[in-house]
C-alpha cells in the first residue's frame, strides 16, 4: 500500500512539473512584449547573437549597463535554436522555473516526504508572480534558480554536511547569480544566514525587529514624507531613524554576544577560500575581457546595482512594508493560505526544514524592503520557502493535526477570496467603450471560468474538503491563465500597438534589408523611421531596431522637412499639434488605437505616416486595426 501511494505521488509531481512547463510556454509566441524591460533584454540578446559580441551587451549599438551578461547568453542561445522571436527570448525563463521545480521535487521528496514535496511544487508552480516571471524574458526566473540552489546548499551545510561538492555547488550557484544580476543574490543569502541565526537564538527578537524596522524607515523616509516635509527635515528624520536602528542592533548583538558565534559556526563548512577561487574562476574571465574591451563598462554595471539599492529607479518606489502589501496579489491564489502557513510554521519552527524556511522568507524579505527601488518580483527569492510552509500547512490540516483550515474564519476568508477572484475575471470588460474590436468570446469565457473557479474553490473549502479545494485552486489557476494567454491576449489587438505598427512599416518596405541580417547596423542612420511621443520600447524590437526615438514632440513643427526621414510613428496628439501645412507633407498610412501600458498606461492613437514625395501610395497592411485615413 505504501509503495502504491508513493507511486501515485510520484506521477502526480511529474504531471505537475510537466503541466507547469506547458503553462509557462503557452501563448508566448503570440503575446506582445510587456513593460519596458522585456523588449530591452530581447533586443540586446538579438544584437549579441547577430553581431557575435558575447562579452558586452549592446542595445541599438549602445552599451547596456543594466545587468551582467548571463541572461543575454541564455536568451541569445535560445534565439539561435528557436529563431529571432519573442518565444525564444522568453523560453529560458520558463525553463529555469521548470528546473527549479524539478530540483525542489527531488530534494524535498527525500527530506520532507512525497506529500509535502508535491504540495510545495504545486503551490510554487501556480503562484501568480512565478507564472508571470516564467513567461517574461527577464532575469528573475534564472536568478531565482541560482538563489534556490545556493540556499539548498546552505541548508545542507547547516545540517552538518561537510562534502566538498556541496560547497562547490554553493559557490558555483553564487557565481552564476553574480553573472545574472550582480550582487543581489549575495544580499539575499546573507540575510537568510542572519535571519537563521536570530531564529536559532530565540532571544531578544524585539530588539532585532525594532532595529530592522527603524533602518528600513530611515532608508525610505523620502517616500514616506516627501509630500509633507521639506528635504532638510526628511534627511534629519532619515538619519535619526538609521542611527537609532543601528544602536538597537548593537544592543541586540551585545545581548546575544555569547550565543551568536555558535549559531554561525557552521559557516566554516561553506569553505570560503574555495568559494573565492570558484567565483574568480567563473566570473573572472568575463569581467577581465569586458574591462579590457570597455574599461568603463564594469564600473558602470556595478553602479547600476548600487542605484537600485540606494535610490528609486524609473519611479519604482514605496515605503517599508510595500512588499508585504503586494504579496497578496503576487502570491495569488495561495495568498489566502499565507496567515495559516506562517502561523503553523512558527509553531513548528524547531523542525530544521521549517526553521530554515522561515529564515529564507524573513531574511530576503527584509533585504528587499530595505532596497529603495521596489518591484514585485524582487521578493521572489522568498517564494520557494513560503511555498514549502504552505505545503506543510496543507498536509497538517488535511491530516487534522491542525484545524486552522477547518475554522469558520478561514471559510469567511475563502469567501472574500472568491469574490475578489470573480471581480478579477471581469477585468477584461474594462476595455469595453475604449477599444474596438474586442475578443468578446474570450471575455465571456474568462468571466464564466472565473465564476466557476471561485465558486468551486469556495464550496470545497466550505465543506472542509481541504485537499480537493487546494487542487481546484491550482488547476483552476492554470486553466484560466492558459486561456488568458492562448486566446484573450493574442486577440486583444489594442495591446499590440507596437507589433501592428511594425507590420505596417515592414509591409511598405520602410525597414532596410540590412536590419534583417547578421551584421553591425547603423542604428543612428537619419533615414530610419522615427517614433515621436510613442515611448514603448517594444516598437524598436518588432521593427528589428530600424527606428529612432525623437524626444522632441515638436519636431515636425520645428525641423526642416528636407531633413525628415521617410517614415514616422507618432501619436494623434503630436499630429493634432502639427501645423496644417506640415501635415499636408505627410500621408497617414495606418491608425492604431490601443493601450500603451509601458508608457504611463495611456490610451493612445498611433499613426504610421510617410512623406508624400517618397514612395507611391500602397494599401495598408492587412494586420492593421483600421482602414487608412487621409490627413
């Protein structure tokens, strides 16, 4: 009987991992690039592959300082296999999360049993932020894989493993993390170690927590008070909070001075001397080559990492506790179980896997709260450990070792969760009245699926069928997301402005043939099409880099028409502010009405126009959203 149950759990976990991999790749070929960063990474990886410059990332011929080189290697390698397209750029992210789930399945199966391993993989694989990260061509999925490998090695060493290969794998993962996103992983792992020591000591927690909160408040004082106080007062408050916080930290360290060394003695097993050699061996050749080719690149790259830690970047900021609020959305649908998971986890904190999981949650969490730039995916390093606590809580409640998920209070929470879920399923209907055409069929199906999903999960939890409710929560999430990416998003043309504009340019021969070839291109060629007031970075990617941004919205009014390029992509606002005599020099080929989500979330009408004296009139591209119109 035991062998039969183990076989069922084994096939269940294999099915979960395979299903997650399929979900992560579903629709990626047809969904428009999101945000600013996806097209930036995609374009830099494309240029790396085309120009065979594997050392210094370039975007439109200019050095890209934002991240180290590994993510570009991964995406360029994928493009060499799957072609120059968005599916290839996104593939490494989904593959990295799938590898992470596989690793956790194998290790947790051995250390905490098949049931907890299966639930953990199911929870982590279907969490909203994990799915989003796996479907976007960013660094975070690949980085999460390296961080989780390093944390697993830290756990093994903490539990007494002295095998050389464990320490080597630890430092290899750290080195690969450095090559992916700079020193971010060092901070995450360091704070995990600090949190583990604090939890082990189990004394004077209040001092440590108060110190951390005061330091966080001091670092975020500008976000908290900038609308109400002058800069001098804000600086005074910030420094006061940081100094008091550091003093409290000193008091805490003094009180636990005799307990701290034993709590950290296990770190000798990480073999730092070997670690330094491994990091130098893996990172050194690339860093040295990059420095020799472009001395300013290495320093600028580390400066970018420092900026994210010390100042808000591109408007992404928030006060202390920002991630604590956001996780209710990013860990959806499992955020419903977070209070229960943490409560049961704290009660069983003396169990080694639970103690380490708590440290791997609270340590990284505090670290990202201290960062000045706030983005939802920064807290992802805490998600695997949080998924383990949720899985552990599910197992204990299913076995009735705890009754937290059988209480009326939890059922009330499930009801609130169900109402929110139904509302989320109706979000696509917000586009009605703003955009045409709309995929009404997909919208109706999503709404019905959302209602059925929410009602099913709620009814199962109401009847105290905890296991069935949790399975329905995961399966329903996967089905809704798959429908969203396979049907709704590809058909929601108002979200595809850049792709449609690029198709119009391509159909009329506005993109030079050289930009489809593997060679060095002149991205500053004045004859290239120009984009004005449309700031989506995805348009240059879909146009193969053959378009220049003009930051002056009054360019058409000020510049000599003889200096104009042949083609423009501009907003209707720019067009309406252009003098009629200048408008007469242009012919509008296409109008595209849509939502520019990476450009401040604007509703815009984008025009594709050309100079009248350049190319004979032709029909607009078939993929355009509306018929051509005159000026």
